[in-house]
């Protein structure tokens, strides 16, 4: 499904963030991931803030949005479901977390490029990407 405008880009960003939030909330309660619980709790807290940032960005910029269509940007490369999260061992959970964080960085980087006609929105998307890059750095330390 193509992401053709401002609204679809931010709606999909919110969808990705909510998916990641659910993932980390399940990992927090997964006994096999107890050693990494504080990190996953911190990630969940950051992502909860990210959801609010996406919603605020959409709300504050909707009146200024340019109706110019976005071209050649589709959801498919960013769609990934994590199943059996509650049954993952720590290594599987860390691997899945890296994949989801990498996906978020790729999405926000590409989305910011596609929506560069709106500099405020592009900046917000880049900031969200940087937050996910910080999560990758923390995961690499483990």
C-alpha cells in the first residue's frame, strides 16, 4: 500500500510506534528477558513519547500541509510482525528488537526525505529516527 501524502506518512509512523510499544511491553513481562527488563522499559517509555510526538506533529502541521503527493514510497519494506514475543528467549528478543529499531530508522530517514517540502515535519521525523538509532546503540552494547 503506498504512502501518498502527509497524513498517510504520519498515520503509518504512529502505527509502527504502537506496534513497537506493544512489542516492548510484552518483553518487559517475559521472564526470559528479565536481565534486559530495565532497557526494554526505557525503550517502551521513549516509544510512548514518540507516539505523542507523531500525534502532535500531525495535529500542529495539518493546516500547513502541502497537498503535493508523495511518490514511490510504500509500506511493504517497513511491515514486520513479531509473533510469539512472549515465548522468545533473550537472544531472540534482542535480535527482534534490533530488526524493529532498524526498521524505524529506515522508515523515518526515508519519510523525512520524501516529505522534505515540510521542513518542520521532516525535522520531527529525523528526531524520531535518532531516538531509534540510540536504541540500536544500546542494543549493540548488550
